[in-house]
C-alpha cells in the first residue's frame, strides 16, 4: 500500500460542519482543549482559574491591589457607593468602573505605573 493510496482512503471531514452539529449547552462539567498535538479536558472551574479575568465575588475594603476582574464591593474603596465593579489592569496601571445596583450612579478611576490612584469621578449620560 502506497502513501497515495492510504491518503485516498482517508475520509475528508469538514470541521465546521461537524462543530455546527454539536448541541448548544449553557453549562458543562469539562472544557475540551488542545495542548501541542494532543487533546485533553479541564474541569470547568479549573479552566476559569486559568483566565486572566477573575470573579472576585464580594469584596470589602480597598480595591487598590486587585487585578483584572469583577465583583461586588460595599465599603472601603472611597467611591461612596455600594455596587458592582469592573477592573482592567496592565502591569501596574489599572482602570476601575463601579455602579450601584440600580444604575443611578456610575464612577471610574485609574492608577499609574506607580500605583497612584485618581479620585473616583462620576460619569453621567444626558
């Protein structure tokens, strides 16, 4: 059997068509991955721990030292509001956005490479 005859026997598969046949789900136990030339699976919670964007849950106190992520904070960050926050960082620079749960108040602040923060500034839409 030659290499050409072996290649002729292999069924050609359109990966897009196969992937479109997968069932759409809203939750899963594992995420299937490729590493190099092999495949594997990661538990869902372990997969999310690999992502650079973290769910901080409920935090109390300062938000000065957190990395990229989101969560809820009620006191101690100097914003004067209790609510959801979003933080994006690059190196030591950070940008934070915070809103009360009713969406009536929206504030933002940022820090420089030295970790020095601006004051929280109100954002309004007219």
